[in-house]
């Protein structure tokens, strides 16, 4: 065991560190653990002697050793303290989420670091459970709507089927009604299944330019396939900060909005256009805003609050899940979506995407 405690009262200091109800590590000027209390041994599920004398880097995940660990030690020794979360590694290879509080300690052989660690894995799990519970409540409301949506097609199918059973002559219009309602029911169930099984986004920090290169060409083709003119208003200077997104899934939210924008001209005799605009956001956690604008029929004020609700639509033959998909996708990418609309003037959907939420201490070496 390497023990640097040569102070006049080393036993008293060691005793104080032992009775503190948190894991305590003392790190020397060579970034080795020279003292670990019993709580630390319990937290890392090992013996004190296995921790003492080992490099501090061994308790960090491999991907965090070069940047995060280096920055924590440098900040602590230069500024006196540091606080933050990190995924920590046990000797058996398992890991847990730890909250670290560090302080510098001027010692005769240099500046040592004292690290207090609390296991916050359970708190993180509770946080995710709360998010999951919110989704379950949402799905429960959806199921009520589903039962209503399915009932009408089923009654139609049953009613016309019974009529056909009593008729000697074929009735093509009745058969067509069965076909149409069956198709609607199938589409409804397929849409529901797609929503429930929507992939969880794999978020990565991307430049706004890279994200646009991934999504705009596809959206332009989508608008043109609906015989709608695509107007691109992308500034020459884009935000330098990276956004947090999964382009593969984010594009599906934009698709739903573009399709809605194209459909907005269904009963309006005017030039059909969809305008796509990007603007920087100067404050808060968000980097930029994506705007999709049409000049269609617009949405009535009394209807507007319901547009993100499952199965809500004012158009015959539509399921009404497009904006519900978009809302969920953006929410799971830590963004937001908003809508503005005026009757006979058109609608604007705005998507805000968040910054890369990792602190610079994790991404940039000091």
C-alpha cells in the first residue's frame, strides 16, 4: 500500500475519511490512488488494497481517460474543485454512474486531489422510469382513441357483409365499401404498430451543415413528387455549434410535416410551394430552428391545439398520425416543435434542435 499520509495526525485524518458516508479517494501527484476508504471499496466491490496504488484511470471508462479524466484533474489542481457525472468502472468490468466532487490539497510533495464519489445509478434509473411512465400514459390515451377508430370501420364491414349475404345480385358499390374500410383499418393498425415500434434515436453531435446534407435533398424530392415547388432558404453562414440528432429518424419527422404542407393545397387554387428555412438560435440550449412553411388553407384556431393528438385529422381518408410521429421524434431528440397557422394564409412548423449536451470538459482537452 502506498500511503502519503505523513502529516502530524495521519490516524485522525484517515479516521475522518473512513467515517464519511461517501466513497473517498486520495490521488497523488502521479495520478495514483494512495488512499481509499471502506465506502470506496464497497462501491467498487473490491478490497482497499486493490484500489490503493492503482492508477486513477482504471476506474474510468476507456473512452473517458484521455479527455475527461485529464480535464478533471487539471481543473481541480488549477481551480481547486470540480463537480460532474461520469460512468465509472469496477475491477470486474461492471460500471455505474457516479457523481464526482473533487478538491485540491496542497501537500509537501505537490497538489494532491481528494475525490468524493456517490453512486447515482438508481437516481438515473428513476429519471428514465419517469420518462417511460409518461410515455405509457400517452399510449393509454392512444388505445382509447384506437378503439373508437377501429369501431367505425368494423361496423361498416359487418353491415355491408350482412347485406351482401342476403342479396342474390352482386352490389359492386358494397364490395368496394368493404375493400375501402378494410384498407383503412389495415392502414390504421400498421400506423399504430409503426408508432409503438419506432426506433429509439441514436443521438450524435453533428454540424448543421452535415445534417442539412443528409435531409434536404430527400425532402425536396418528396415535395416535388406531390407537384409542389420547393423553396430553400439556407443562409451561407450556419451555426458552428453542433446539434444533437439522429438524421435517420429526424428526417421522418420532417417528412410528415412536408406531406402535411403539400396536402394543405388540396382545396386552394394558388401556386403550391413549401418553404424550408434554417435560422440560428442565439441563446438557451438550442442551436438552430428549422422552418417548414406552406401557403395553403391554414388551420382554424379551435382546431390548432389538437393537431399533435393521435388520430386527429380534419381530412377524409387520413389517419391523423403524421404530426404525432413528428412530435415524439423531436421530443426524443431533446428538441421541440411548434406550429403557427392562419386560415387561408398557411402554416409554419418550427423544429428546434438542442446543442451537443456534453460539457466541453468531456469533449475538448484543456
